[in-house]
C-alpha cells in the first residue's frame, strides 16, 4: 500500500511545538543522568564470571557477615537451618541470587519483609518487596531444611556435606563449590565475610566449626548447641562444620595462640602428636612468612578414606585421617597463602598450592633432607613421585596458572607452582625472596589478590624485570629447557 499524503503544517505551528519538544528532551536527559546513567534497579548477575567456574558466586552485592544456625540430626542426616546474611548492594537491585544446591527453602525475608524466591539448579533468586539501592546495607534471612548432599567435583573428588565413616559423623568440605550444599550465600572466593555458626547436635556428639568456640548451650531434648565465631573474614570454601564423637584437646601454645584439636574415635591417638607438632610448625612458618594471621589454630582429624585429601579449612585444617607432619606443614602454610590472602579467581589457585607445596620443600630442608634445589631437580627429572599424577599426568601437562576445572588439583598447580618459587628464590636471593612472601601476606591480608599482583610485587621490591622468569616457569607450556641457575644464597633454616 502507498502511504497517504499528510497536509503540510504551517511554519508557525512547527515553531509553537519547539519549546515543548525541547523541554521533553531535557527531562529525558536529566532522568538518564540520575544514578550515573542507571536504568533503574536490575537483577544481580547469577555468577561473577570466574574463568573456571563462571556461574559460581553472584554479582550485585558484597556479603559482610553470615549468621548460620544449624540443627543437625546425625541419625537421620537431616538439617534444619536459618541463614542470616548481612550484605551491601553494589548496584540498584531488583533481585539478587544466592548459591544453594539441594535443600528446601521454607521462607525468605529481606530487611524483615517477606521476599519471593525462585529456584533454578544451584541458583536461589531472591526478590525483595522493594528494590535495594546501591550502597544500601541489607539483611536477608533464609529458612531451609533437608538432607545436604555430597557433591562430586569435575576432578572426581567429593565435597559438600560428606558423611564420615565414623559414628554417623559428617564434615562440610567446600573447595571449590561444596559450601553451596549446606548454606545459601555468595560462594566465590572473591567475596569474603565474617561468620558466626551455631550447631545443635544430640548429646554425645561434638560440633566443630570455623573460628573459635565461644560457648556451649544445653538445649531441650538432650541436645547441645556449639557456638563458633570467626571475626577474620574468609572465603566460603574455607568454612566448615564437622560433627562426630570427637576426642577434643584445647589449650594454648607457648606463644599464647589458642588451639583446638578434634579427632574421630578411630584417630584419637593422633591428638597428642598434633598438640606437640602444631606449636613447632606455626612458630617456624611464622618466622618465614610473617605473624600467624588468625586468632587460633588446630585441626579436625576425621576417619574417612573416601575423601582422599586434606583441606585448609580456616583456621583448623581438615584431615581425612591421621596426617603426617608434611601434610600439617602444607595445610598450615595455607593459613597464610590461600586463607589470609585468597586468590581473586580459581585460575590463580597456584598462589595457594604452589606456595604450600614449597613450604613442604622448606620443611624437608629444615629437617636435614633434600635441599629445595635438590627437590626442584627431582621434580624436573621426574624422579620425585609427586611430580606425577594419576593416569600418567605430569607437572608439564599445563602451566601452573592455566588449570581447568578437571585439573584444578593436579601436579602442575602444586609441583610446578613450587618450582616457580624456587626459581624466583634463586634469582633474587633469600633475603629478597622471603621479604616478598612476607610482604605478600602483609599487603593483601584478609583480602584477595591475583598472579599479576604477585609479579608486580616481585618486580617492585627487587627493581628487576622478572618477566622472563615468570614467562618460562609460570606461563609457558611444556617443559622448559634446562638452564644453569646459581644456588640459593642460604637455607630457610638459616633464617631463623
């Protein structure tokens, strides 16, 4: 069809409309400028875009504190819980997401008012009764229950709410996403928060959790509540709860640092050895890495061969069975590297595992075994058993800073990550090297940092261009060519 022709307006009519149009355009422009061009409240993103786990965590807010009240029955494995999440909005929010896998949400409130919720996989979308303004502090309460799940990681290991092989016990293990199995939250390492966790269990059981035990309370029906407090912030994967008929030892080290050690009945013999070893390791690592960063230390010794790993839960590492001293050294080193300073993304996990593995090398050197240079050589030549992984995989399969979800905990991250540090130590000398490690913790304590920040620190402190070293040992694919390198100027033991 042809368009109909329109009668022409007189010039005077057009001129009369100009002020009205100009006013309308000005009003629209002013509206667009409010909030720096904001188009009004919008949903927070369901994921922070982590390079390995893009859907993990949530955008649009930052959590300051979790208050978790958990009532757990080991006989039925049922959990009834309330999470109180104190946060600050980082944008105008019409809704926001929490990560929660399984379990049934019974009610949700935001700032005391009922909120609508929607579930989609591990995403819990919360829509408050009114939008939240940017920079506003707000409190979300979620009531939920059910049987928490075990989660199988991409690498085949288990995490989540893991049942023990001992007396209906359980341990909550979180790396990288297991914490989503037992409480709703922003479960990415970049969002660290303080915690208060109260766990009620039947008499005869002990509930251990993150932080320090502040009190126990008798509850009706033959139950006891264990109240734990962590003032220092932590990433959610480092939070834990463990329930069992534990043997418990508490006290203070010569330095005054409190410790709490809990062991499953089958592992009770480990307690005296742990109590003896902890002060030595903490004092030694404090001399190398700087002051111990938390208010207490200790360990949880489970009886669960199915787990197959230890985990640096803050500030009391989890051990699946009685640990050797090297394992204790590794997990306690994480209190500095991984816990006090947490990677910005999961791709930076070598900053956890490479550093803790290098602490093992230093411990062997301290105990009169191989020097760190000799261990490096054994890794390079493939003579150290830890340079190989299951299925014939080796430290050369990929660079330490380029893991995949399936290979997050494989030899390149641990062993070759430690090799990076040995090459750095040889390049800059002991004084600068250990100064870098202490400065790393001091400058990023209780926060997050990435590989680029570590390289910048190394170069700024030494005044040297270290790009060649990091390109070869941290970023390069395949096995670097052998190169002569001068031995480190001294031993770690000599620094004490």
